[in-house]
C-alpha cells in the first residue's frame, strides 16, 4: 500500500518568506509526527498529532512554526518569516496508534533551503 | 529526560567485515528501543525494535541488536557487511505515549 508522502520534495525560498510543507500519512494511521533533520544533527521532534487530541507542540522551536492536521489525515507544517537556520530536511511520520511502542513510518522528507 | 547517545559519527567497515554500532540511552525504566536506517535520499526505515523479553532481537537485512540493561546500551550488529548497508543509522528510545527521542546518527561507509 501507499506509504507516507510529503510534498514538495525540495523547496528553495528566500529569507522572510512563508512556506508550507505537506504530509499525507498512511491511511488509517491515527498518530502523525513532524521532525526536523539538520545537517549533522539527529532528528529533532517538532510536533505530534494524535486523533482529535490537542497536539504536542513541545518541540516547535519558535512561534514562527505551526502545524495543523485537517480531518485527522493530511498535515501541513507552516514556517513563517523563514530564516537561514530553518534550512533542513523536514520529515513526517505516522503510526497506526499512539505511543512509543508503535512503529513510525517515515516519509521521504522535504528539503528546505532558505537563501 | 530521555536521551540517546551514538558516540560514533562515522564508521568505515570493509565489505564482508563485521559491524557494531553503539547506542547508549538515559532513562530510568526500560524504554522501547529502536534502530532505524536512512539511505541517501530516503526516509527512515525500521530495522528492529526491543520492547521486552529476549534481549537479543533480530531485524531485517541480517541486523541484530542486544539490549544490555546494566550498560544502558542497545548496540546494533551485523556479522558481514554488504556495500548496500552504507547509510546512516539512528538509535531511538521511547516510553509510554511519549514521543521517540533519536540519537544524532552514525554514518556507515563500506569500503571494497
């Protein structure tokens, strides 16, 4: 079946512009995660959605970052007034159920470059 | 707070040689433990996981990992490395309904 998909695969933007990154999780997966992978760094947790519960936003680095998940499916990560330090690969993952004991399936990522 | 340490940033192994990638975690109780692999331009793929029971777990692609509580370690091993194993490997730890915490990764290079 289809895996997690993300779009665009690459995004180049100018400093100060807003960007939107999209994630389509595996159908039926209730949990959705966003991570950021900067050069030479591990995966940095950003935000976690579980069903209709309030999202865990504890990893968002600043108020320029926000995310929503519509209808419990597709998610959009928005970065406002992008900065050069926002350049990274943004990964989305989904799991069938919440909780660390459920395998997270990752998308291919969106590579964001802020000039 | 949970943390994961992968002390080796890069490792080079000859094709056919054995491999061990180190992972140490910090957490009070026994967490769920994972190894993921990321090939160039690809998303992360789960290699194996440990929740409880037998401390030696088998994964895909001939990998195995051993949980050692006394050392807070979950090292990944493979007896004979193939060129296609060249990738970045991430150890992760989680518990309950909390998010996973990932290490910074180890990049594996395979020499002919």
